[in-house]
C-alpha cells in the first residue's frame, strides 16, 4: 500500500515544489504586476522629463522620442495622456513641464531606480547590465523588497560581495 505524505502547509507565501500557492496570494501578485505594467510608461516619461529639466535642458518631444527610442507621434499621444491626468503641462514653443503631482511621481520613480541600481552595483553587476536591468526592475519591485535592498546596502552588501572569490 502506497503511503500518501501529509499535506504541506504553506508558510509566508512560499510553496513546496509542485503545489499551487494560495489563490488570494497568487491573484494579489498578478494584480500588482498588472498595476505596475500600467504605470511603467507613465513613470518612464515622467522620470525622463524630470531628468531633462534637471540637466537644464528643455523637455521637447524630439528629445523625449530620441531617448525613449520611439516616434514623435507616440510621444505626442503619451504627453496628451499625461496632460489629461494632470501630470504635465505643455507650453507652445517651449516644451513639456511637470506639474507638482508629476514631479512627485518622477521623484519616487527616480528614487526606486537609484536604489535598484545601487543594489545591482553592490552585487557586482556590470554598468551595461545595470542600465538595462534597473530600467525594468524599478517598476515591478515592491516596497518590502526595496526596504530589504536598502537594508542590505546599509549592512555592507558591497563589502561582503567584494570579499567573495570571483
């Protein structure tokens, strides 16, 4: 007679191999991911506009299109959306400017981006990979993970990683 192993209880959202996670927990993860995807483009535009303005440049459609690798009509469509959401203003012959709400979101996105970059750098990741990876990760990483990244950095992650054999 074959013995059936006792059921394994889930702990802290982890699952043993071959078992489905709790439905509520799994659906929460999918919802968070969908929400992040909705915000990726908005945050990329806001962060880039803010960066251009902070460097003393004007945030013009042509510059935004070149840096994002998209067409100017694509930028115009997104700027109309951002304007309708109260995140940017456009002045004829002057470019794009962030509203207070737009600057707040851009600052939050920039802070996440910089923390992810610092974490990856501490792990010894190349600058080229950091540039690409941080751009995607910043939008999907949650607050708990960001806090853990910061705690690891503050706790000497870079020094620890440097001490490991290569």
